[in-house]
C-alpha cells in the first residue's frame, strides 16, 4: 500500500497505524439497522462514515469484505433484556407477520442508502437467518463456564468473566459502575446479578418470534448476532468493527466479552465509532422520540423542516464534520451544506468546460505542482483518521483556483486541467461518494433556469407578432446552439434541453 492510514481505535483510545491481518485484504463489520421503522438521520451517519471508510480502503488498493447485519429479531425494548421485541411489537400493533415488518423496512432502508449513494455491503446477513450460529455461541460460552441457565433462559455471568478477563475494557467502565447503570428488572430472580445480560431468552406465550433450543423455545439475546455473524463471515479474528458511539456500551462491550468467553481471545483489532447527531442538544433517536426519518428529509414533510433536502445535501452535511465530532441538526446548517455542495458542483462543471485548457495573455499559469500538492494534502487528510472536512476544504480551494481561471486572471494548460479534473473526481466522487449529478438545491435551480428560457421565448413570440423574423430566428438559433430544441405549437411554443 502506498498510503499509510491511521485510524482512531476506541479500544486503545489513540490513533493507530492501520495494518490488516492479511496483507492486501480487510475484513470489516458494521452494526446495521433494526428494521422496525424508517432509518433516521442518526442512522445515516454510521452508514455514510463506514461507506467513506469502505470506499477509501478500496481506493488505496485493499480488497475489502464489508459485512453489515440486519437486526430482525432480539433487540428488546429499552436496549435491556426485558420487555417486548421491537419487531414483534410492531407486528402485533399493525397485525402483520414479523417478517413482513422486517422486509418492508429493510426495503425502505436499502432505498434510503441508495439515495445517499452508500455502496451496498459485501454481505448483509440477517439475525433470523443465523439462529443456529448464535445457539452455538451460547453453547460455547456455557461450556466454558461464563454463562448459566435459569428458567429456560441463558445469561452471561459478568462477574465471573470480570475476575478472569476484566469486563469494561472498551467503554472504560468498571463492574461497579455497570451494576449501578443496570436498571431494576422484572422477571425477578432469573438473573443472578444485575450486570448479567441475556444470551438466550425463553419466549413468553404471547411472543411470536421463537425458535427451539436446548434451553427453551425462545430467541437469542441482541448482542449474540454480531459476534456469531462476524465470526462466520470474517473469521475468528478480523480487522475492523464499527458502529455508532451509543453502541460502545452495552452492545460492543458485550460482544467483546462473548468473543473472549467463547474462543479465549478477542476477535476485533480496531474498534471504530462515529459520534452522534443531536437535535436541540439531545441525541437523535427512536427512544427519545425526537428523530426525523430520511424519507421525511427527502420530502420535507416534518414540522421541524423548513424545506426538503436532497440526499446529497444530507451526505455532504455529514461529511463536513469529522466522524468523531458531534453534529447538531438544524435547517440553517443544512441550507449552508446545500449551498456549499452547489458551489463545489459548480466548480466541477466549470472545470469540465476548461479541460482543454485556457490561455490568458499575461496571466500566471496554474502549475502542475499546485495539483500535486493538493493531491498529497487530500491523501494526508484521509490518512489522518478519515478527515473528510479537510478534504472538502481542499476541494473548495480547487474551486477558488478554477474561478480565477474563469475570471481570466489565470491560465491553465490542458494537462494541468485534466490532472485537476482527475483529482477532483477521485476525492469528490470516488472517496467522498458524492453523486456526480448532485447539485444541492437541484429542483429550485432548474425551475429558475427554465423560467428564463420561457422569458426569452416569450420575446420571440412578440418578435414574430411584429413580423421581426430576423430576431425570431436569431433567438431560435442561439437557443439551438446551447442545446435547446424549440418547437412552435398551436398555443405558442415548447422546448426541450438535449443535454
Ligand atoms: Zn452489532
């Protein structure tokens, strides 16, 4: 690899040089959505963050296997071990098959991801398709003495584990803090201690998602699926595990404990976590009931939205912040992102027009060294823990230079213009994953341009009425030269843009 990538490892709390286990290959696992509702802005952030990582790793030459799961069972209410399964609850309320709910929201999630230009993962395993693997994991942990059966359910023995291996290494919490943080539970007497978590839950009679097991008819605990599926598709040891910061505890802490308790050592080498999106200072999330879904952003239909936002505006908004810093949602911030994206895309379009070069007498030339330097600065930013906002600022610098050429204050040779075009394409589209046709406020701009064409054609109607054929023909020919095809119709005119 030519590039030396440093990423922040939550486990060691520092930036580390990334070295994959197997040369040239990377295995990465990212916690996917629980499919009982539409994805919201908070879900867009890990999707875009790890899409950026996926794209960059591939760009610098790695072959990447990217696994992102679909949680379609086992995620109980309030992220605790008691309560009703989120998907089963939705199915019961809407009188649907649980798999119908899961499929519906999986499809909607895929649509939103495609709109955000997130590449599909290499493998997208479903938790319900891996019940056997999860049961095997539970059996191994039982066999190694780190779990106990109680009334048909199986719980992880956190205290026993803590004595041998130390629980809490990822979150930095000690067992006392974990005990205090765990809430009082119903299902009294099943668990030995509050900090213990469920590996298998016996299903109550009304519970509709259930599978036979050596312990009871029931379902796996939420934390099991990622350990079981990560191991199945990436091996007992793999490179990167990612997700939102809110998953560090308890989810990822429990995953580490499950891995060590079952196979004797940790599975994951680099733990990466994106920060949260806040709304009015609070984390945006389903449990806080303060979220705005992605389809609502795209349509503008939500009381907190003053307008619709194009998916690329959302992507650009998220990439404008480093993934480990917080982002506060606000209409003004999104509108600024929309303008910024439009400015970037204007620069791109101008650059395409300049690709044959442009000579201005007496003006200084844009040197190849400028492009080379800008390229190394962009790599430097990406290699420094995926610093996308810095990459964006370098692209804006390229726009500034392009505008200088447009203003005829600088010359550019075809060679330099094409090198700059290549650099822009690499970072804006291949790495940051912006769609090439993104224009930020696309619709409004198109409407404005369309209105101008109509205005010009009204003038032509006027000219024809005055038998000013020279002007009428000139308007038609000039528009044709720009790619507009004008047709005279019974009630006036119609036009199309052939571009
Ligand atoms: Zn997970």
